[in-house]
C-alpha cells in the first residue's frame, strides 16, 4: 500500500524538530482528520532556504510528506520552494494512496504558510505566493480526495 520511500521517511523522518528564531513558521491543520503540521524555515539574506524542520502531529503519511517536503525545499530559493507542490512531494515519495493525498496537501500548505510568514516579517512579496488558508479544507469540502 505504501512505497518503500514513504515507509522510510515515516520510520526515519528527516528534519524533525524546530528552528529557534526561524525566518518563517507555518502551521496548518486539516479539520477532517485533525492532523496538524508545522514547518520552520531558516532563510538567509539572499532568500535561500538554509534549513527546514517540521513538527507534525498526524498520520504516518503526514510525517513522511513533512520529511520529504523539508528535504526538497532545503537549498532552494523562496521562489523555487513554491514549486514544491503536493504533487512534487508525492512524486518524490513514489506516490501515496488516494485517501492519503490530502496529507501531502498539508505539507504544501505548511511550506506556503511558512513562506508567507517570512514574507510578512520582512515586508516582501514572493511572486506567486498567496495568503494561505487556515485550514486546507476551507472551500474544498466538495472535492474528492
Ligand atoms: Fe490527515 Fe494524514 S490522515 S494528514
């Protein structure tokens, strides 16, 4: 049911923890399953993500997607990090079962929320970044996942 990569990132999560004085912190939750994900980003003066960490109170797939998402954004510019969509995270994990797709959406939303926090704190605009929703299911109730 789960790929080897998902199992690996679930059993040996990368980047678990928090960053003190993070440049940006994003916390998102899913009202249906109750899972919560928080992502911390350390961004240098050139807009490059030096470090990314996560704390996730959620299912195994949420842990695996947090782990992979933090791996994927490290070393990227904030603009490049926007390309780390839930689809990119799923592909990097060799897929997720359909009922777990929303877990990867949580990872995308948490990264966007952390980037938004960083942009707000520094008074900058990141092209293509929109204000994150507080809950990924706001306005998405009818969508199947
Ligand atoms: Fe909700 Fe995985 S079941 S994030």
